């Protein structure tokens, strides 16, 4: 009775290990923006960031994930699962849009980095009905719709 369970567990570990190795899983644990551009649907977003004003200061994770260790990797795991599911099922939303939870994370990171600027504008009174990126949409990723060809810098 125990032998089938042991064989099943070993088989599961081998299949999971092979999948993680073949998919180069560990690269997704880091902060390299070219990793986010592994999927062709991210070409324009990556190119916009690459040529935009935030490139010198941020990576994708600086804006799109929490900065605390455990929440960061929980968000990365959930996003990764959503991305794999979307590609497997073939349901990629067009255009790509941030989910409500992601919008909150991005807003928190905007305020974290730009706290002094926010404090100096309008006596620090933020319009609580709006996200920063509603007015400043082109700042991090550049203007939408101008990308014709993908660009990926592999020289780092």
C-alpha cells in the first residue's frame, strides 16, 4: 500500500523538478526587467519602460510588487500563476490592464518613492478618488501605441 504512494510522490517530484528546470524558474525570482519581457505581449510595455524616465531608477518589481519580502513573493507567485493560466488557456486580455489589487500596489509604490513631491503639491492633499498613474500614465512606460518593434537590451 505504501509503495504506490512513494512512487507517486517521487514521480510528482521528478515532473515538478523537470518543469522548474526547463522553465528556468529561478530567473523569475529576481528583479531583471528582461525577465518580464520573456512574453511577447510585454514587448511594448518593456520598450516603453526601457526608453522612459523611470528606467534609471526602477525595475518592474519596484512598481508592480510590494517591497516587503513575503508579500513580494506572494504577489509574484499569484501573478505567475495567472500568467501561466492565461497562456495555457489562451485567454489573454487585450489590452493588458492591471487588476484592482495591482493598482493598489502601484499606487502605494508611487507614494513611497514620491512622498516628498506629493507633500509639496497641494499641501500634501492627494485626490483620494484617483490613482497617480491616471494623470501620469505615460511616465513609467512612455506613450502608448508608439512601439512598432520590440526592443530588448541583453547587454547587462
